[in-house]
């Protein structure tokens, strides 16, 4: 029976990926002693791989597909098929940034001030390309970790990954520029993408993964509305698409169901109630397939 070999990112993105896959409908079981998780899908076999290495293994066909950052695909210069861009990260569903940072009191104000300076980063190749685009010649060294503490004693600047910038501020660092933005990508080996069975499975996974990400910031809302209040309620109700409106039995009015952004619920529920909505129910979503 054919299998699709999928790489799951090990490390900071691991927990968020497993939660995303759970919402997509896949239960992933990881043993503390194994790099080979089990998934409740007989078509899939999985392996835990560092995001930094993922695109290389997918490119070589050791893995059919994998989830990793756009940053590491570019850093490795990997020739892979980007099936879907999935905007989720360690802490929240957002793009992450690789930023050029220096000590708060540094005289470096722009990338041009790095001429002849030393920079530490994990993202060496992308940083060199960034410097080249800005016609700056500087030394870029690979950092094995604890990059933030290397400024200013060991290096003049760093290029570091951040979601919120809070860690940089805590270490008394100042952001000078954004080197690149990155999202999580669902990537595939070109040969796997050309295989009919594997491509069908890959496309199904991409659809479900994207639906799970889209659902993260949204909720479902149900309510009943008397007939004479329908227009008033609909004016207050934002929707992902047009809301579903059903007629209640015995002419009791209408049932409305819709999907909305979670961050607006607390504002509009009181407005909907005052407009005439009754029996308002909010519920969480696993997937939203557009």
C-alpha cells in the first residue's frame, strides 16, 4: 500500500504544527524516545525533522512533503514545490520576521553602517544576500545559538528571528531593519507532486491544513430572530460569506448561522441582542473550507 512520507518540524514549531494537524483531523502521537510519530491515517508515515533541514530532505526525495519556514527554504536554496502558505508560528498565527538588530546605544542606524562590521546569525546565506542587495560588505558568521547575547561584545549586529520583538527588547537590542518575513510553508518533492496518488493526497492535506489555520481566529454564531427584527439584526452582523437564514417552524421567525472573526464577538453580541436576536450561541471551529 502506498505511503506519503511527511516531515513534521521538530522544535519551536512542533507543538503548533501538531495542534494545527489535530484541527485538520489528524491525531499525531509522539513518543519522547522516537523521531517517528504515528498518525491515525494509514496513508501517512511521519518523521520529526528540524525546520532548518526539512527542505533539503524534501528536495532529495527522502521526504515527500514537509512543513517548514519559507526562511529555511530560501536559506538552503532548495528546489521544492510550495503547495500552500500556512500563516502560523510558535506563539500566534502571524508571519515572523528576521530582523537586523544592534545594541540600544550602537552608532549603527541603517544597513549601510554595517560596512566592514561583523554579524552573527543562523540565517547566513539570506543575510549575505541582503547585504549584497544593499551593496554592503560585512563578515557574516554562523551562530549556534544564544545569538542575542553576542552584541556588542562579540559582534556588531545580529540577524535574529522574532514574532513580537519582546525578547530583543529584554536583551537591550534595537531593531534596525527587517531582513525578511517568513511564513510556514507546506512543501513537496517535485517527483511526489507528479505522482497521481501522492498529488491527490498532498492536495487533500493542503486543503485541510489551510482550513484549520483559517478557523483558528474565527467562531460560528447561531441565533433566532423574530421576523420583524430580521433586517435590523442583519445590519449588525458581519460574515465570512452571506449568513445562512432558515425559516423557523410555525412562523416563529428565522434562524441565522454565520462565521465571524472571534475578536469581534464580544462587541457585536450585545448589539445583536439589542437588535432583537435571541438564543445566541457561539461555538468553536476546527476547519473553515472556502
